């Protein structure tokens, strides 16, 4: 299950991954995406809402995962990508009432756990969406 893999990658003693990196690394392992290290590194600048507290890195990475899984070459060739992306955004927004990192951190981030709650909840949503397609 994706949440278990996410929790593995949130182990700070073994990994030092941001929110966006955690989602991508966990999905790569869980769904056998065969994403190489260069592609994994593309998630780094989405950390902390693109480092400016904007769009949540968990949501950005989730959309990237959907792109990898449901696009053959370009967005226009996928009959599922737009629907799945809109569902991900909608469910994330409904769960947290915002997509903005700074607002999410104010409400959910703790000194002890960081943004784990947001990361775990995002993983549940993404996993459900992916499993409903399969």
C-alpha cells in the first residue's frame, strides 16, 4: 500500500526527502514507475510550495505521478489524465480547504512531525484515485 511506502521514505534517518520528493520516490517504488534519479530530482524545486509557500509540493508531485502513469507521450493523447488530475486537485482541496503550502503548514505542520499529516493524507487520496482506475 502506498502509505506504507510513503512512511518508509519519511524516515529522516534513512532519507532526507521533502514532501514532493517523498510522494514521487514512494510512488516510483510502489507502482514500479521505473523513474530514474534525474527524473526523481525534478521534484526537488516543488518542495515547500516551490520554496515560496505556493502550491503544495505533495499535490504537485501527485500530478506528476498521474502524468507518468497515464500519459503515453503528451497530455493530449491521454483520455484519463485531465479527469484524474482534476479529481486529485478537487479531493485535495476538499480535504484541506486550500492548496497553498504556507496555509497548510500553518494549520497542519508540527515541529515533531513536520508535514507528515499532509503527506500521508495526500498519499491516501492519490492511491485511491490510482486504484479506482486499475
